[in-house]
C-alpha cells in the first residue's frame, strides 16, 4: 500500500512536470497528451524498463521522444498516446540490444528520421528497421 502511494505520487509529479514543460511551447498543430495520458505513458515506460532489464532515473527520454514525435505528419492526435508508447518500447528494445552504448539523443534522432522518412509513419516498419539496425550494430561494435 505504501509503495503504491509513493508510485502514484511519483507519477503525478513526473506527469505534471512533463505536461508543463511540453505545453510551454506547443502550438495547435502539434499532438499533445493530457496529464492522465502522460501518467499512463510513464507507467508503461516503467514496465518496459523492468521487462528489458534497464534502469532510468528520470523522464528526460520520454520528454525528448514526445517533443521529437509530436510534430510528425504521420501521427494523428487520436493515436498519439498509443504511438508514443510503441515508439518508447522500440527505443528501450534498441537500448538493450546495443548494450546501451548509443546515446539517448543519437537513438532518438535515428528513430525520428527513420519513422518520418524510411517508414513513412509505419510502426511495423520502424520495428523491422530498428531490429536490423541493432543486429548490424551488435555485429560491428559489440562482438
């Protein structure tokens, strides 16, 4: 019970912080999330971190992903939260598969470029491209 209260308070604080930060410079042409949706994305992130065996102390990556993808012409407002959750999972998958050797910023830029150009907004193609990238990266850098 106590841990649930701490987690709830942490989600509330993180969601509020991210909501305020992202809505400072948002225009009507960008996708956005409510505080409740941000909390859901943070909860999903925490589950992914556990599943992939990764540790992340802050929500900086989530903020960068949200900022990087919210203006994509391939994402519609109605699907933004689900799309962001999927992109977040791809991010953590690649982090794990590359032994966390890529910087967050480099990986986020790679995801944005691949999603908007090669994949033309297809999450399935993004998964395929990033799996191939991770395999090639491991072969060239980690073995």
